[in-house]
C-alpha cells in the first residue's frame, strides 16, 4: 500500500507564492524588517523583531498594503501594533511590539 502525499507542502508553497505576490505588489514591504515564516497555521503571520524601532512603520505599511486598519494598544508601556486583513483571500495577521514609550520609562537620579 502506498502512502498518499499530504497537502501540507502544497499549502506552504501556495502561501509562499502569496508572500511573493504581496511583496511584488507592495515593494515598500520588502524594504522593511518583516519576517515571513510559512508554517501550518491558517493564513500568513508576518513578524517584526520584538521592540523594533521599525514596528510602527512596518505595521502602517502592512495596513496600507492590505487596505486594513492598524490598531495600537498599550501593553505595560509598550505599544503593540496590530493589523488584520486579507491578501488574495488569505488572512494576514501582524502583531508587532514597538520600543518602550518614553512615558513608561522610569528615570532615577
């Protein structure tokens, strides 16, 4: 009895092609430090390095590319930028923590 091939490699290849078409259509995204990891989760989950100074810029560019809104939440003095949208019918979710805000930084003399 032969094993049937799984669909996972084809799904990952499809998701990779979606990333490439998104980057080709919105080259400003390719210039930003966004990591694209293709995994088994539904949709695309781009990432930005934790507390990156480019987090807000990356989130704004992603929101513009997807025609979505960018949400900003304060998480213990650290901004969390979130974008939820779709590209070619596939869910795209970006969550990026920016650097700590100046207001939340403790200064001691």
